[in-house]
C-alpha cells in the first residue's frame, strides 16, 4: 500500500478555492494546446463531481436500509446494485473509477510482479473509460488523454490532491457538488478568456445569458438551443427556476452543438448541475445539415449563434425559409428562421446577433426582416454595449421573437402590432480595460422594461417610453424607417436633465469658474517658464 501523504491545506472560501484550483490547473499546460488542456482540467472536475454524487447516494442507501433494520449483508448487496443509483439520476462508479481510489494513488502505482507501473494519468483514463462503459449516457463524452507523455504527471497528482482535500462550504456532498458546479463555470470563463476569439465559440458571458433568461422567464416547458456551446443557456434557465423556488425539472432541455469537444463540455456541464443532458443527442452535429430535433415544438429558445458564417450547409428549398431564402455567404437569417420554425403557438425566443442584422439589405436580408416584422414575430430588439464579450470589442444586439403577442398567458397587454426597442449601449461598467459587465440593477432595468411592456405579473410598475432608452414602435413606424430595427432610430436622444438654476446666476457662476481656471493656467505657465529659464 502506498504511504499517504499529508493533505495540503484547503482554501477556506469559494473564491480562494476557485483561484487556487485554477493556479494548480494552470501548471498542467506544458506542451498541450489550449483545447486539450481545457479537456484535461474540466474532465477532472467532472470526475470529482461524479464521485461526490455517487458517495452521497451510497451513504443515503446505507442510512435508509439501516433505519429499516436490514442486516449488513443486505446493505452490502444494495450498495452494489446499479439500479439503486440510476433510479436517483446518479451515475454508477465502479471501484477503480472512484475518486477515493484515484486520490489514494495520486503518485501512481509502481510496477509489481503482476502488472506494469501505472501513472495517475493512466488511472484517470481507465476511470473515464469505465464510467462511459457503465453509463450509456456518457458514451463518447469523457476525455481520455491523462496518461499521455505531454501531461505532467506530478502536477496532475498535485491537482488530484487539492481537489481531494478541499473543504467545501456547508456539510454534505450536495453542497460540495454545488461548489464544484461553480468551479466548472469559473474554469469555463477562464478558458474562454484565455482562448480569446475562439473562446466565444463555446461561452456566452453570464450577464448576457442572465439578461435573456430574466426577460423570457422560462418557468416550465421545453427549452431549445440549436448551437448550445458548453450549455450555459440551459444552466442559467435552471438557476432562474431555483431563484424562483421552483422545481428545475419543470424544464426539458434540447440542444445541438457542431464542435465535438464543445459538445462534450456541454454534456459534462449539464451533468454537474444535475440537468438531464439526453436532449443534446448521442453525438455532435451541424444543425443546418442534420437537425437532430426535427419535430421539436419549443416553448423557449435561447441562442447565441456564430455570427456571419460564410460556409454553411444551405439548401434553397429548405422548408425552414418561410420568410425568405438566406444569402449564400451569411447564415444570420438562417439561424433566426430556424429558431422561429421551432416555436410553439405561445413560444418565445431570444437570439444574440451581429449588429448588421438590424439594418442589412444584402442578399435579400432586408426583405426577410420585413416579412418577419409584418408577420408580427419580432417582439423586441435590444442594442447591447460593446465589450460584453471579452474576446471581441464589437457590440451585439438581441432579437426577441414571439409567436403570439396578444394579451394572454404571456402578457396582459396586446402588442401584436408593436415592437419594443431598448438602447442599452451606455449601460454596464468596465471590470477592466477590455471587459464590460452588467450590475444586478442593470439587468433588472432591462428585463423589467420588457416585462412592463408585455404586462407581465412579475413586472414592477407600468411601461412608459423613455427618450434615449426605450420606445414601443408601431409596425407603421418601422415601415417608415425602411424596415430597419436599430433601436437608436426609435428611442431618440435622452431628455436633458432638469436644471432649476436661474440663467443669470448660472452665467455668473460659469464666468467665475472660467476666470479662476484661466488664472490658474496663467500661474502654471509662469512656473513652467521659470523652470525652463533655469535649465538654459
């Protein structure tokens, strides 16, 4: 038996834990490329989650049967019954795939007369293979590259030690898994920032996702994302229900992702947050070439499609092009029409898009936009500020679609011939030189504007146009603007701030301030000239 080393001191707060784990994980990079390194680290976090969930259920079985007076033999049999775990949506973990086994051998297993030496990476690879073999939903999902020569085994063992020794806030594995979910999201954010523009392919800024979810308010039904990245839209929808103290199982998740590695990340991300990932299909794939949910009728769609795709699978006779055939060299309006085609009779959607979609007439896009507006499908367009995506400074917009804007279950005000425009370009604050974010108040302001406009039960106050910020425009007003939907065209300029200072007093005050500034400027000019004279 290997000698157990002293456990390292664990960070005491969630922030310290996340920062410490990131620093430890960062040491693993070595000669790995960014995408492989990401798979290694996130896969290890996932393995820890699976172990915690398994051990929690294991202790639950023991407690239940002990209370019922069962003997040790019956308890031992139940502990090894896979159905006892599957029935509680817990993955079965075989003995050599359990975290306790890996942590015990964080330095690997030395060679013996019966087997060759095995590194900790070899043990993790075997654990991943066993997990996928025992749990069909994980087939093709888990990374297996931990034993490769470019993975520093010593540092990998240190990361295993740190994950093993961490003392999570609260008691019990449930709290531990909640924090592991936070760690996973934290790592996704870090990887997205590290990968720059490519990071945006799998990660949408949480504040933007949260704004979309707070507007749509998905309380129950089917939620769909045709380009789901790492699954952030789904996770935020579940968090919305938790914040409302509602059952997250009221939502069913459906999605598709083109990139293999990103699809795997999404499957793991959803599992860590306790969300059924079967709706992501059995493998990755192109939504345009092969829609894996052809008959889906969605209640909500949340999406951040890749912008301005030039090379995409296009067919002119595709039945999804109800409002016009998208141009050959740009898939923006293909995404929007695909999403509209999924909506049920009361369905609503939020789609992050390039700003060009609001006014472009290239390749027939203007005609498609006009047809969607005339059909009454567009409920709101929001102009977002720049720098929300750390990887790109350009601003984006968000289109909201609704199959039915009349007064009813989704709002008490009939908006069937109106569109809400919100100009949020000046909102938010910079967290550093390159990244902007929204405060809770910012998100509430935007979401509540939409809620009051629709007359939602959750609305705070009543809707009113605010110059420079929001405007409810009629279809005729939009037609008069040439069917462009840039919010700035409609909201106008903000009203000047009220000023009660009498004009005579204001002129006197400003004159005095200007005179004082000129006097100070003259004084400083004299000082500078005196210093220059000394240098001559």
